[in-house]
C-alpha cells in the first residue's frame, strides 16, 4: 500500500515530516520558492546597501550633482554645488576639484575655504582608510609559502606522485576546505551529490581549462528562473494525476533559515507529494479566517473537484479554519494530523 493511499485517510503526515521524507524534488522546490520569497526583500536591501557603501567610500559626491552620463567610460557631466562650475569626469576629478589637487586637469574650487578643505580632507582620509581596511585579505593555504620562508629546496616528487598529480589533488582539497570555512558553509554540503558531481565534472571534462565559475548575478537570476521552470515541468505528471486519484492538501507552519514565519501547502496523491507554496505570514494575524483563506486558495489551485481531504495539525485555530472549509466545500473533509494526535495530543 502506498504511503499516501487515499483509502487510508487516517494515516496522515504533516508538511514537515513530508519534507524530511522526500528530500530531492520537494526540498529542491521548497528551496527554490524560498529564494523567490526573499528575492524582493534581498533585492531592495542590496540596492540600499550599495548606495550607502558608495557614499562611505566616495563621500565627496555629496558636494556635486551628476547632470548626465557622457558616452563612453564611466564619465559624467558634473556640476559643483559650491562654485556651480560644470566639468566632465569621474570621482577622481571631483576629488581634484574640491581638494584643489592641481595635477588633474580640472579647475580648483574657488568656494572651498581653508577650514572647508580641512573638513573635506578629513572625509576623504576616512574613506581611504575604510577602503584599505575592507580590502579582502586572502588567507593562505597550509604549507603555502612555507618553503620560501624555510629556504628549503622544493620537495622532489616521485613518479607515482607525478603520474597521479597527488600534489594537485591535495591543493584542490585545501582550496575547497578554505572555501567552506571562509563562508561558513555547512559541512553536510560535502555530502550533497550535486556538489560532488559539479566538481567531478569540472575536473574530468576536457577543454574546460579557461572556465570561470558561475557568478553572483547569473546564479540568482537566469539560473534560478530556469531551474524553477525545469522543476515545474518535472512535476507535471503528478499534476496530471490529480483528477484521477484525488488529492489531500497538507499544510503546516515552519520557519526558514531567516526565521520567517511560513505556512507551507502541499498536495499529496498516490503519485507523490508536491509542494504548492509557502506563505510568509510576517506581520499577519494567523486567525481562522486567515488560515481558511489560504487553504481555500490552495484548494482552488489544485481544483476543488480534485481535493478530497485537508490535513492540518490539531491547533484550535486550524480546526476552526477547516470547519469553514468543510461548510463551503461539503465533499472535502478535514483530518487531523495523525503524528500530532499520537505524539502531541
Ligand atoms: Zn566648486
């Protein structure tokens, strides 16, 4: 008998148990959707952070106005807010104008008085120090540069070591380990078959010598969208079976790594469980009407004629929400979660 056979309705599982049981498709889809939920917030905050960072490292932009971009390079038509003269250039020329640096071919600002120039130089120095201290320092690998310090001759490699490039493999291991430690990556990533497959592919595919690793922007835009679309296509056979086998919608509350209060909705049939959506309830009051509305939305997404039952945990508010659903859809019935009934009363 299948785990999710509709003829055995009291064997019900909550969303989180399903998530742990079906890592792979389902987990991948949940993660992809979690990325989508946070995408907008991350996008907004990273734009603000970039503006703040620009202001901190180039503080003299505050004293001029960028009128318009000029074609080619990073130059713009700039107007000084103090003396109101205009010139073409970048931040280097803004600095030269305000700090009266003569080697740049721009006229010094006539309105910058000696006390003002002290103030501007202080700002400029602070920015320079900030840039220097924020420059990423590369942590060397164990043993790297040691031979130079010791003055010892380089180690002579035997034919076996040379043939299998054992030194190269050790160096690669050390670089991978450094990547894990420097970004605080979880160690269980090392057990991820896709991580192992990616590095094996890189190491064993001919003609990949000029390969540049996938960048930040491409990863969070093009690749995220394409991968999500692909997973949706892979799940289509499960969707197609909904009207033949009957669906149980399962929902449960959980928190993502950012501690956002989420409710996840899944559609379960004999063909397999499928993640529908996660609703971020931050700032919402999770009363019976709120939960009922979201359950109703998930029922409409699956198709009300395809749904035979809903499963939630046994909280009073969930029970009340499901009573609303039962009244509205007389053919759908609520089943409390068996795991909660047995373990959590
Ligand atoms: Zn000026």
